[in-house]
C-alpha cells in the first residue's frame, strides 16, 4: 500500500470528501488529488495535519509510507528513469 491509497482509504472510511479533507488540513484540492494519486509527496508537516484531521493516531505508518515513496522515486531518478 502507498501513502495516497492509505489516505484515501482513511478518508473514505470517515466519509470525508477530498475537498473537505484538504480544506481542514490547509491543502488545496489539486494537491490532495495529486497526493492520493501518487503524483506528489507531501511534507511531514502536511502528513501530520492530514492524520490529525482524519483522527488517525498512527502517524508513523503514514510517514513510513511517504519515506518508501521517496526512496523509490529517488532510486528511479538515479537510474535515469522518469519517476
């Protein structure tokens, strides 16, 4: 599972729209859309904010998923491929 799909799962479990989650966390709809679709890696501060809005206590899980995404992206760039 990746960060975007995990956030989407948590959001849908609470029946919160993507737009509403973004508003409450201080993140634009387009950025939220990019996060959920794996096109944008948010800062740790944004991840914490999203977890708070979702009342999700396991912030470490989300941060680990973000780090995994970052590691894969960095490896892809080192190999000379598009992320």
